[in-house]
C-alpha cells in the first residue's frame, strides 16, 4: 500500500462524516437533545483528526497523478486549493466541537456562542468539503464535467494556493524559525497538561480531584491546535520531504490514536466523578498509561525525521 492507496481509502470519510455530523447537530438543536449534541461533537472532533492524514496523503496521490499525461494539471490544482481550505475549516470545527464537549462537562451545557460558532463553521466546512469532493472527482472522471468546466480546466493554468504558501514559508527568513518556536510552545502546553492528567489517573497527586484538572484541558487542546497549524505549514513548505518519510507517516498514525485517546477524558463519566483521594478506575489508568506512551512515541518520531529514511 502506498500514499495514493491511503488517500483513496480515507478521502470520503471527511466529506460524508462532516455531513452526518452536521445532520446530527441540527437534529440535536431542534430536539434539544444534549446526548445527540455530544454525539455530533464527538463525530466532528473525530473527523477533524482524520482530515489530517487525508490531506497529507493527498500530496502523495498528487505526485503520482502528475506523472500521468492524460490527467489535467488544472484539475489537480483546483482540487488541492479546495482541499487546503476544507482542511483549515475542518480543524477549526473540530477544535470548537471539542470546546463544546468540554463546556458540556464543565458547565453542564455548551455555551450559546460556542453552539453558534460550531454551526457556522460546520456549514462552511460542508460546503468546501463538497467542492473538494467534486473537484477530486473531476481529476479522473471527466464525464462529470460540464462544457463550461471543461473549457475552464483546459484554459490558463490554475494557480495553486499551497505552492504560493510554500514559497512564503520557505523563502521568508523569519517564518520557519517562528513556526519552530510556536511548535515547541504548543508541544510544551500539550505535554504538560497531558502528563498532569495522566499522572493523576495513574495514582499520583490523588489529593487533586479530576474536575480541578479538567479546567486545564483547553490549554492542552490549544497546544494541539498550535502544533497542527505549524505542522501544516511545515508540510506545505516542504511536502516532498515529509510524504516520503517513514517516521513522519508513523507520527501521523500515532497522532490519530492519541487524539482519540484524549477524547476519553471528556466523553465518559467515570473520570469526571473522581474526587480528592479517589482511585481512578482501571480503564482510566489504561487510557492514561497509553497516552503517555503515545505522546512520547510521537515526539520520538518527530525527532527522528532527519535520521531515519532519506527524505531529510
């Protein structure tokens, strides 16, 4: 299996998943169902995680398709532009969805401004996801093109947004170092909060109740968001050296698992009711122990990028 296979396997999930999540979210608002709302927010957060490898594997598929003479380069550029915008809005939707989950635990309900923001972002995301799916289909299925679309793709070259952004990231002296600094800050926030929560679950700091630590979780998610943004800029800046890197591929797979693991501490009741002096249940300890291992492995893969493989 190569990256085009991975992209073909994943590319429908963000599109269909976002539509399903939006439908559930609308039904929850109409029916005033908190349980349905939480379910839709979990789906939004999960799709946001899945969108990361979907977008990045698309660059591998693009590299393979550019070697096929019958494939329109303009069609590839149009799809790439739509995918980048969809990726940004999907990640924003996922972050606010997680914030809504956190608020529903912290304050027993999601704040109205968060509900409205998620609704707006998800509608915009569904639109751009549909454009992304349509432009992706046009690459190999020219029969779906209208006469106007065929003329447009056969015309002047379509500028690729990612290419311009790549030039900005790599040619601006301060941009890459700034991203490196922010990436480290984000990692410090994320790992600091993750370790505090996980150590409490593993039996340390038992005098601290979980609700007290729970208020720190948004800082950890902020760190994760900073890392996603700066990591995306790194990837756009030098995509070739990342898509060919085995440790980077492992890192992305581990990020998916670690992100799903993090949802546990917001979704389920057994950790939320832990008071000062309480022992965490076994499933919480397993989740905490695996989270520590996963994030250490992610950092190891990131540090090994220049040393394993021949992409750097």
